């Protein structure tokens, strides 16, 4: 998205939200947060969702499928995505069809209705050799079909803003975790430590660096961008605090009461993985957003949640 003026606009409080991907990890948490804020919410997904709001099962790739649900008061949070780098590498066509086509149709509907759209992107769009921390202007060179789809979505958002003056705001999310998650590194580490508190394996060399944001902060950030961001702008939505994965694994084990656990990196990288990323969060700070949940507190909440509901498994990725 263009640099433009990052000064804070007047606040535009939400009254009506449309959430695609409402049954996903982040989508569901966003729906519940919006409902707590007394926002009218309509959710969409490709499968039935048990949500305390109006919910529809639809194919977002269908021609102008959201037209009848939108008006000028609506704010669309397009959370629907096939958010799995490995799956995108294995099935790039499926990833393309579920991302670009749906984003195009939603942009068309937002253009017709004259409403706001918040588009969640990913830090994995950036070139792996970019200087850290990653700013919004870092060089874009995706390493996976998933990241390529998100980068293309960002470009379409910028084009619709410039060509049609659609109020589109990009929330570039780094690594979101927390209560409700059912995959990815933190989830797998906790489950494997539950399974064997003496020894675990983790994929890669352990030197990968990530920037973790707790789910409550992530959904607060999405709403904050919708209400306080500027049209046509992109914002890194992250904590800005880097952590090495070996250190993360040790921290989780210690919080779980197993500081002496043996952690064995396999050295096997994940296809399409970006080895190191963390965010420059100075731009989103200009509109008043800052993460509130520390990594330790967020991990403790996640450990309690997964300890109660999940059976243990084998190698962390």
C-alpha cells in the first residue's frame, strides 16, 4: 500500500461488521470481541459455525456474493483464508482459488456498497533478506504460494483504493497465537511437552525468529485499524518483540514446569518458511495501538487452554 499520511484520522466507530472466515481461529475471536463491543455482526464461512450472531455458509468466490449484505455502514473484515504455508506449497492451485478469487469478489462488493474493508495480510510476503525489524516498506518477495496470494491481495487492495477510492486498510499480521488455536509452533510445542516432558523434537535449526502477538491483542488491533487507521494504508500488526524459537521452546517448557527438558532441532526446514521476522511497529503506534498481553502471560493462558482440551502429539514445526 502507498506510504501516504500516517496521521491519525478522526475515529470511525464500528456499528456493523461483516466477518468472513468467522469460524477460523482469528475470525471467531474477532466475532466474539465485536459482539462484546455491541457491534452488529454477520459472519460467513465455508462450513457451519456455532457463533452467537447471524452466520451464513457461502462460497466467497461466487459473483458478488456479499452484495446483498453490505451497505455504507458496513465494515468488512476479510479473515477467510487458507492460512497454511505448507498446504499452499502442496496445492498451489487450491490456495490460489481460495484466496485471490474471493478477495476480488469482496473488493467488488465493497466498491458497490461504498464501505470499509480491513484486509489481513502476513509478514511472510517480505523478502527473507530484508533488514530487521521489518517496516511496511520492506521489499516484497514471497517464498510460498500462500504469501504470494496475500501479496497479490494487498496489491488489489491498493489498486481498488487508487482506482475507485475504496476505503481499504491492510493489517499485516505476524505470528498470532493463543486460546482457540489448534495448530502452528506454540500449539505443537505445548502438546508435545504434554506428551513427553523429557524430550521433544522441533523442525528447523531452532534459530528461526518470530514476533508473537496474543489473540486478544490481534483482534483489538484489527478493530483499532478499522476505527483509527487511514484509508489506503497498511499497518504491521505485531508485538515488535523478537524471540528465537529455541528460546521460545525453553520458555514454554519452563512455564509448564519442565525446565530441564531436552529440545532437539531436527534441522529439517519447512517448505516456504521464512527463517527470521519481527516487526517495526512504529507506524501502528502513530494511531494509538500497542500490544497489552506479554508473551509470558499469553503463553500461560494458552498452556492452560491446551492442557485442558488437547491430547498430546509428536514433532513441533
